[in-house]
C-alpha cells in the first residue's frame, strides 16, 4: 500500500538517506534538478568534494 504524500514515506528514485536534501531543494529547483543533486555523490566524501568545487566556482564568478 502506498503512503500518502506528506506522510514521510520513502521517495522512490532518491538514494536512501538523501530524501531530506531532495525535499529541501525541490521547492527552489523543481523535482528533476533536486533529484539529480540529491542522488549525486553516493558517499559523504564525494558530496564534500562537489561542495568544495561549487564554492570555488562561485568564488571565481564573484557570487
């Protein structure tokens, strides 16, 4: 039986443990972009590396 939306069920297509990230991004970016970001980087190390690269990119662009 499916869990109704908003009842805290597991989100299909999102890596386990990344649902909160997906929900946080979904409002700003839309479902597709939020899912891509939430699923990227399976480990903490990979996600940390991406975050550092993003920070460098923002710094170069002057954001």
